[in-house]
C-alpha cells in the first residue's frame, strides 16, 4: 500500500493511554511521531524514544505552535459527556486547517449507534446516540467531517489490550465470582457478540488511515466478523488462561431471553443481536484478522499479572 514519507510528522493528541502507548511502540508507521501531551507526561514516552511536547488545550496558541510543522494529526482524546468536547474539536479543526495539516484522523466509537434498532450496522446506518457522551461523539464527528477536507473518522469497537479496561473487568469477575454466577451469565449471554477489537488492530487502523491520503469519510473498526468474537469464546479463553473449571457444558438460552433482560434493565434490547460490519474497512485494505490469537495472548497476560505479587 502507499506509504507516507518517512520524514512526515505523525502528530498524536491525547495518546497517553494504552492505545497511544501501543502506537508509540509500533514499528508499522513510517512517520516520525510527535506526542502532544495535555495531561501527565507518562514515563513510557521517554522509554519509547518518542518526541513529546506539553500543550494546554485551553490555550490555542500552545497547540497551534506544535502543529506549525505540519503532518498528519491523530486525535485520540475522548469526550467526557460534560459538554466541552465539541468546542475543543472545533478549535482543533480550525487550527489544523490554519497550520496546513495534511491529514486528520479522528478516533470515535461505535457507541454512536447505541439506540439504533439495526441488527447489522455499517457506515450507512444512521447514528442514534442516547447519552451525553454518545452525543458528544456524534457532534465531534460532524465537526471533523464538515471542517476537514479528506478527514477520516474511525468508529472503534471495544478496544482490548495491555493497560486497557475492556476484558480486564470481565477477567476480574471470572477470577473471583462463584461458578454458579459465571454459569448463569453464560446461560443468558450465550453467543452474544462482544464487538471487541484488539489494540493491535486499532493501531494498524490508525497507521493505515494516517498513511492513506486517498481514504476519507467514516470507517467502522471492529473484529465483529470473526466468529470467535462472542461471550462464550471469551469465557472459555479466560477459563483456560486462569486455569478455572470449564463452562462448556452449560447450556444457553435463546437470544429472546437476553433481549427481555436488557429491556427490563432499561437498555436497548436490540443490543442482544447487533453486529457490526467490517466490510468497508477490509475493502480499504485494513487487515482485521488475528482476533482469537490476540484475545488469548491478552488473557495470558492478565493471568500472569494476577500471579505476580504487587510491591
């Protein structure tokens, strides 16, 4: 595939979390990374040998100075549902255009589809946010697509990997919960899709669309098309990694039971059977494979962390 010039900047904003860390240590990008840090400077940035600059998001001049060299901007900052995120994105888009940023890759979420009744969701499915957090995601997407020629919005599924919280919470429950509780959860959830995406695939997507100037618009990035991306496989993987008794003999209820449970909790019952399409991502050359191996490796990491004494 076409590569960006190795001298071009990959400017990462909001990348001090586990996704930004994985991106910093990735060897897949030909661009020179520059991290704009608006909070605490993580120790791993120095370990990764990545150039970084402190910026103040409330001071446009601080960010604009960092963008003057140009390059590709990757925004990993997420909303908090408090209302300030869209205004920050408006300022960022304006500064990016003024500074001649060549490419803008904006990380969003499949949460924008929270209220949709669609069972198979693709990029043509109308967004239907429910919470303030989801609404801020939608508004930010609108600002980016309207304000940045050739901008890319990546709607990520639930990203898992070292340092992340997705899967880790379920692993903690799996480790501590009684067998009966785990069996009841399996009985209810069955083969429900988890909409997970590995941090490795997430980084591949960020690099792929940062390098491809001929791709624009919105792209869903999950590994939902992998048949293993379901609750049963996740439980079985955790059981193996943590050496707990197998739950394979536990039967599962039909999806209607989970729909009823979701409705009773005031949640959208369509979540029980929803799937997300990876067709557009794959048609644009993104490799979305490797889900099962990535999940097994992460489960092994979690098991090792549990066995390692804390100091």
